[in-house]
C-alpha cells in the first residue's frame, strides 16, 4: 500500500541527501575511503534526482515519478550493500545500511503520481 504522498517523498529526499552528504562527519567515520565517499556521492545523486523529478518539490521536473522510484530502489540497495561490496564493513556499516533500507522503504511506500499535476 503506497501511503507516502510524492510531496512528502520530495522533502524526505532533500533531508536524506543532506544527511548522507554530512554523515561521515556527523557519525565520525571520515577516513577518506569508500566508507566516506559512497554516502557523499549517493547524497549528491539523491539531491540532483530530487531537483529534477516531476513532483511538487522538483525544480526542473524532468524525471517521471515512476523512474524516480525505480532509481531510489537501486540507490537504496546499493547503499545498504556498499559496506560489503567495498569491504569496509569491519570499520563501519550501520549508517550505510540504515539509510539504504530507509530509501528502499520510502520508495516502496510512495505513491507513483503527484497529488497535483505540475506544469512542465
């Protein structure tokens, strides 16, 4: 059941992007390796995607909401698995896994169409 409106999803995207970009410093795992740069890069991608999505909070309105949702699923899975893919799970894995699962859950629960049709 998709219960999250696209407007709330958009706000959550901006908050998640900022938290991911800042997470190495907020959670104290800044070491300059993949554990640092994966969440920073994913945060930047989420921010750009949020700005370009056709919903109430998008600025450029290029990416359709269904494509955004599929991208979120992919990004979330990648982020959740990144500590094991890049072999830094002995150092830190919790924030990556938590944010990845959060992104996947948000994608699964978000409606596919905006409440109001934005103008192109």
